[in-house]
C-alpha cells in the first residue's frame, strides 16, 4: 500500500496536485493529513500541556471546503490545535494567518492555476513561506506508515480542538498598512480586476473602499468549474479583461489566479503586461519611490530586463530555479526588496516570505499614484531606460521523462547567434551573444514541458519558441 500511495501522491514545485476522484480522493487526502501530523510530531517539540498550532485554509474549488474539514479533523485527532478558515480565502491570507496564530505550519487546499478537475495541498512553514523539499520529502516518507486518526468535526469544534477562524480581517488590515492608502484613495484612477472565479474575491475592492479610485471586478463570483476555462493569469485566458480595459478606458487592469497568489496586469489599450515586466516595475517602485534597499530575485526563466535594472540601480541580483519556495528561502535569509517568477508570483520586503497577487496589484496602483501616470506610461518609461524585451512561453504536452537534456545542451547556435552560456540547474537554458535565449524545462506541477524564449524583437522570440517546440516534439 505504501508503494502505491507514493506513486499517487507526489509533491512538486508547489505542493501536491491531483485529479479529483482519481488520485485526489478523500482517502488520499486523509493519508496526507496523517503524514503531515507525523512530520510535525517528529520535527516540533511541544511543552507539556500545550499543543502545536496549525492553520488550514481552502479556495473556491469543488469540494475544497470538505477536504479542508477532513484535514482539520485528522490534525485535531493527532493532538494539534487547528485553526480552520471560516470562508474560502487566498493562499497568501492563509500564509499570513500561520504567522498570526503562531502556527508550526499551514495547510492550504488549492490547485492554484490548474484546470477545474484538479485540487491540491500546499504546505506552508511557520514563517508563511512554501515548504521546502526536505519537508515535503519527509511528509511523503510518512505516507501510510501509521493508521489515520480522525474525530467528528462538530465534536472537535465543541471540544475546542478545532477553531473556526477569521483569517481575512487581519490580512486586510495588513494590506491597508503596507501601502500609502490615504494617498491612494485621493487619486482618481479607474481600475478593473479579473478574479477568474478564484478565492481573491472582493479583497481589492474592500481595501480601496471609500476612496476616489473606481474599482470594478470581473468573474468575482464563485464558480468551481471556472466557467470552463483555466484560472491562470496568462494572455490566452484573458480576452474579456483585455477588451474591457481597451474599450472602457481603464487606467489599470489586474488579474489574479485561482488562489490569488499570482498576478498579471493590463495596460490602457488592452496591452497584456507579463509578470516579467511587473517584477521590473515593482523593483523600480520599491527602490525609487519607497526607498527600500537590498537585493532582487528572479528565476532562471526570468527576463534580462532584471539584469539591466539591477546593474543600473546597484542591486544584487539572485537567480533561482523555478518555484517560489526558492525565492522564499532567499527572502528569509537575505535582505530582499522583491522577488518574482515568470508565472506571476511576486513577494516583497517586510511581509511574509510569500507571493501575493493582490498586494502586488496594490503596489502597481501606488506606483501610478506616486508618479501621476497610468501604467502604460510607466511601462514605456521603464522600457526606454532598460530595454524592451519580448517574452514567449509554450506548454508542450510531451512526456517530461522523454526530454533529452544532453541533445539540447549540445546546440551551439540559435538563429545564427552563438550560444555563449548554458544553464542547467533547472531545465536547460541556452543564452546567445545578443541577450536572446531559449529554455526548455519540465513542469513541476503538470505533465508537460515548458518552452520559454526572450529576444529584443517579438518575431525572434516567436521563432525561438518554434525551435523549442520542434526540439521537444522530436523527443
């Protein structure tokens, strides 16, 4: 049984995800909850008469609340003090709540940006960041090794083993304190946010309530099927907001993913702003407008614009494998102004070491207020100063195990330009002598390989992606 469990339950880049009623079943969720309990018992000492605390949250997906209740009952039966969210919440609210309740860990029921048929479990550390591989490996080792213990939910609540907890109020309070809300509320920008039917809900609206900023929301109602689309903030899933920003003349469009820890943005005219550019904008705002000091972090598939920004501003630039947990580690151990990944996860200084789509969006709005310009004008200023790069990504459905890295590493030229550097600490990245590059990397959350490219012209970026796709389809 243990061998079968471990084949069905694998923690990837950001937690364990599975197909509902296939491998993501009530039974398997219970096994994971018991394994998490065993990990906590082993790794965390507790004073006599006390209990370790743990926070549990869930998103708006099908059965997420029920999965969270099962997890909570098992944790409670294993002598943990459980704080179970009273409503569906963003993953960052749960992460913030772990610190708030002084928990040893947090459990979030979510499959983030995956299609509706998926659900998942993210483990958060006591500091609110993503659990490192050493933790998830330990959890996997405990799978099926001990009998699952559980209690009835109503009885556990009555006996105060489980507390139904409000994570949202203090999360909102923090949001309001992090930005210059008084100054923002006086501005008269027009903003629209696409929540993509996720757990971001109406939080942006609640933060900005009572000011002159006009806020409109799209797809803010709960829909566990995500209206047949994928709750991922990439351009192909966002025709609605792109059209509305253009036609209704919004100054800024913001997009959240399914659990609201990732962001994309839209400029006037309906121009999609990739997360690569958002990281650059946040860095410039936090350094130049807010006076923050430290380093910045990008992942290995991050844009070259970050190299240019870091060099000109005299900032130390860190480069990590894909996965926000690597950025989170740096935020804990180094002085980091901000860090971000190409998928839209952005983390900032003096917060938990976690990404937060809503906070990143509020900072973009604050930047507009500080500079008295809409986001398109600010973006244009950044590209004039640090260069304009075109970034492309394609997800290729091939078996990641069939992906032959040695074949890719042997390539010497791409589109007539010499490959001057090869990075292989997470997939294979080929960097050419004109700053253009192509990268191929197996996904850590889905059964596919991602191709990434960047160049100083859109045509070249697209040509590089086509090369990457051909290389993958040949494997």
